[in-house]
């Protein structure tokens, strides 16, 4: 009997069906079976009728091998017990099956990988009811569509590989045909070329069909995506409008509640009895529309303010005298309140043309990806200064330049220098301490660690009346000294050493050392310290920065003090984010000014007319009620330049810090090659240069310590690492074997602190261009 003719397999969607001959055993040989290819599985049946109830065998193509034996035979095996030896009726039919099987295998492998990834990342959770469930279903539908489109693209890729394969075979056959002489084998060669051309045409048709499917899918879903996009946009607008209405209602209710529980200063009797004013409660009808209230516990940085009588300073002399005796404020101080917010002699009112046009743009930050966890996982608990970090985490300025950025709002010190009252002056100095944090709100990049002996000058003498100098005076621990002097009567100096710890989820940076500001006219000497900076979401999520802690700005000449409190961010707090509050008191502890605002936007101040102890709060502590005049703006942040989000969120001053300038010292941060390469966007070269500079610094340090070791007659077996041990003989040698170029350690006569102070000579050396004594650090 002749073999029954095998039907041509037919595709039905993603399913492929047809007759093939399957090897059974040596007795029966090849037997005709019905094969069905669907969802990455190849199943076979004795007849088509068996498809509804009996499957004779199934093999998963995701783990299968497909091999061609000859013109009609091919083998499918999963490497185990399942191996199918199959035969098609012709080479063309065999190639159709091979193409379909290879496409199905590629899709099955891809689907299995996606399933594994989704299972590792997040478990599937049942959709919730309502709007959230609808959004989840819509998202699921979009993801499913994207997967389908991706699958079609993979089909196109597979078909492309097959076309390339068969095209090469066809080309070889044609080349062989050209070299064949007319003879007996001519007919065979021509037949072979014809078959290969047929295979190439079949595969090309398959690719064309895949392209057609992809195009039809894209067209079918395009309108649905447009409609879904418009719907999501409309829903977002409605939510924003609803949120705005809720915020207004919340603010109105909060003001009404606070107005109903705090008694304003009585207009008929300004000198209230402290006991009655502390316990009495007013009506909502007594609330003034311009009142602002701040709730807190009894704390120098937390308080309640209520408005004093706005006509207070225009009363008769007898009334003023009566309250002045109560509060200790004279007429001259009240008049100063009028001019404190806006000083007509302030440098801001004078238009000064800059001597040179500074740059307003730097190259955009490249979008380089980096696996943060691979670097940080071994750094938990270590100091940041001891972690070798690539420039991918940096911003193209050094820590010395970041210190110079504290002078962004130097106008506050200019105004403070003109104040007649030391308490008013303290308000401006406190605002200056807060303003130095405003440039950090979006600055998640790490500044370059300065090399030992590195300097940075900021000469704005002709434009703004000041100039400053920074120098890295210690490497372990890293410490920088800063000195700034202004022609308008103030001097600022600081020595900052950073201690940092990586805690996995966040990074804490604790500045050590103090900042001092001296005013020439009043001879007032102020000092304060910086708060802790915390960088959140180090591993997962978007990086964000918070400042938290307390600062005491002390006037050592008069004993005046301003206690500032930087409130840490709390998801459950009703207060505004990044809130800062403060109270200015004299040496007796009497409050004179109240400060409030945020460290990233602005600060306001109000004169305190009277303070009273209120009733106990929720924690058993007494609240203080400050009766104040209307608040006035003390400081406001300058807007960021256009395109700051692509320029590391630099301020206008920060954009100019790395600008090349003639005449600076060879050790200036502007000349640092890795920093310049990073700013230019050449990060790979910057990383290599950074490693070179760090290794050069290590070798110079080892040589310096060997010289110090020989000078101290210490044994040769002493190692450098011992210099950090408390009782090591190298400890004093390590600390004393480097001498700063422009700073020297001295004890401050006013505060008693020991710190590096400017010893002079830098600006004279710049004028003469004599930098022979500067070390070669680059």
C-alpha cells in the first residue's frame, strides 16, 4: 500500500496544525499523526477527532531542541525522555513546520523569562473595587497589549534571522550553479536552487504576514490608547481641582479653630495681666483676617503668636510709656521696626553693573545609568569620605566650592552690618544661616572630595564687595577652612569637617566645626554650627534631602541668642515641609523677635510685644503665647536659572563657580582635571583621572609620613595605619606633618575655640603672580 498523502499544515491565529509522520518503533516505522502547535506546546493525536478527549503526547518547546536531519526529516527533543523523530511529505512542508516551531520556541522562552521576572519583583494582588480596580484593570490591559506587540516584534526578529539564513544558502546554491558545467548533475543543481528559492519565498511570506499582524494590532489599539490618555488627563485635572478645594477648606477650618481658642491683645487695655491672658479664651468673632498662628510646645523654637494691636505704635505717649515699662522696648526700637524690613541704604537698592559677564549655562548632565547597590552594599556603616565613589554620584564642583556657596545671599550680612540694634542684626545673621541650605533642596549629587592642599577663591570684590578663600587643611579626617571678608564691614570664617554614615535607606551627613561672623562697626562676634543633612531613598526611589536639628546663633559680646529649629520631615505632620522656627532673646532670656519660614523658600520675622505662659499642652508642657506685630519678609530664595534640572540644579552662583579664571592659584579647584572632564560630560575619562589623582595623593602622603617617621626616629616597622590608633607613636606625627599654605591653627580670643584662621598672603601672591610655594597636587 502506498503511504497516505500528508495534508499541508495550516496556521490558525497562533495555532499551527497539520499531518506529520512520527517514528514509533522498528516494527511499525513511521505512523501518520495529527500535530497541533499552540502556546509553545507541540501535541499530537492519532486523528483529528481525538483532539477533544485524548492527547497522545506533548512537548514543551521552551526547553526543546529542534534539529534537521535531511530534506524531509527533523527531530524535536527536550534533552530527557521525550524525543520526536518526525518526517514531512516534502522539504517545503518540513521547512514550514521548522519555521513555525522556531517562532513558537522563541515566544515560549520569552514568556517564561517574563513570568520569572514578574514573580520575583512583586506578587500578584487581587484588584480592589471602585476606581482603583478600574485603573489596575486598565493598566493590566495596557501591559498585556504591550507584551503582545513585543511578541510580534520578536517574531519579526526571528523571521529576519531565518531569511538571512536561507538567503545565504540560496546565494551559495546560485554560486555553485554558475560553476557547474552542462552535464548530468545540472538538473539536480537546478532543482536544489528551485527548492531553496521556494523556502526563501515561504519564509519571506511569513515575515510579511507577521508585519501585517503587527500593523493591524497597532492600528486597532491606537484609538483606544488616545481615548485612555485623554481620560487619565481629565481625571488628573479633576483630582487636582478637588485637592485644591480641600486644601482651602482645611486652611479655613484650621484658622477658624485657632482663632476660636486664642485671645488677641485687648485694644482697651494693652498691659494684660499674665495670669488672665494665659487662661482666657476668645470668640471666633474676635479673629482678625490677617492673623497667623503657630502651634508648638514650650520650646524656644515652638510657640503661638497672636497679633498685637496694629495701632499700638500710634498711641499717646502715656500708653506707650505704660507698655514700654511692661515689655522693655523704647520708642527708638519701635521706629526701627518700620525700617528693618527695607533698608534704603541696602546694597540691594543700588544697581551695580558687573565687571565681567558670568556664564549662565554649563553642559547638560549626561544620562548615565549605574547600579548603585553594587557599589553601596559593602559600604553600610562606613564614612562617606572613605568610600571610593565614581563621578556618576558627583556634581562637577568640589566641597570647597560648596562652602563658598554659603555666600549666595551675602546681602543679608550687608544689611546686618548696617543695623543699629544688635537684636535686629541677629535676625539677619540667623536668616543668613538658614539661607545657606536653600541651594541643597534638589542637589542630591555629592561634591568632589578636595585633595589635601587644594584651594578655591571666590573673588567678587568689584561686583559684590567681598572675596573668599577656601583650603583643604586636612585629609583624614577631611576638613576645610574658609575665610571671607567684605568691604561692607563683615568677616566670615569657618572650619568644617564632615562625618557621614551610610545606613542603607538613608545617608546622614554631620558637619563638625563652627562658623563665626564678625562685624567691624559694632564689634559683635557671632558663632553657630550646622545641622544634620539626610539623603533619603539611597537604594530605592527618588533621592530627596532633608535638614534637621537645632542651631544656636550666639552673640558673644552681648549674650543675645537666636535658637533655630529645623523640623524633620514627617508624613503625619500637619506643618509645612522644611519648616524652620526661631526666637531671638537677649541675655536675660526675654524674647524680642520671632522667626518662621522654610529653609528652601523664605524666612519672616515679627517683633514680640509681649509673651505670656499659656495653659498646659498635650504633653504637659506649657505653651508660650507671643503677641507680635505683623510679620515682614526677612529673606526669600532666588529662582533657579532656566534649565536648572539638566544642570545639576545649580543656582546662578553655582554655575559660575567652575568658570575658568585667570590668575588663580595652581591648586584652585577650577584647575582640577577630573572635575573639568565631568562638567564637559566625559565621565569615563573623569573616572580614570579621579583614580589617578587619588593614587597620587596617597603616594605623596606615604612619602610625607616616611619623612616624618625618620625625623621622629621611629622604628621602620611602624606602619601608616597605626597613626589613627589612640596610643600610637605615629599619631602626633600624622597630625603635625602637613602645614597649610594659607591657614594656621589658632585659638579664638572670644569663643576660646581652636580652628584654622587665615594667616594672609594669598591675595598678595595673586597680585604678584608668585605661586612658587604651591604644591603640585594635580
